[in-house]
């Protein structure tokens, strides 16, 4: 009898500290890192309420490291990557 393995393509998103570019790559996995970062920055500017919510969490433009609270805020507004 042959054994077969079943693999799930679903991954669980973990709300933890991420480098900005690392999180951007989760949202835009088919993009180059620089393009993914620019895209995430654009979404922060254009998504109503997201920038203000991030600033309440202590976020500043060009910030390289995002706290779990900031990541959770992005997931709330943008959906999980």
C-alpha cells in the first residue's frame, strides 16, 4: 500500500514584529522587494483611516520595524496577507 502525503497550501498569519519590507513581501509576494514596499506605502496613504490608526500605534513614515500592534492594524484595514 502506497502512502500519500497531504499538504495544505494555507498558512497561518502570525501577528508579530515585522520589518516593513518583510510584511510588504507577504502582501505582494510576486513583486520585487522595493516594489512591494512602495505598494504597501501607497496602500497606507490611500486606505481611509489606516494611516491615522497606525500613527495612534506610534508609527512614523519610513519606519523600518513594525510592532505587532501596527501589523495587527494593517491586517484589520487591508486583510491578512
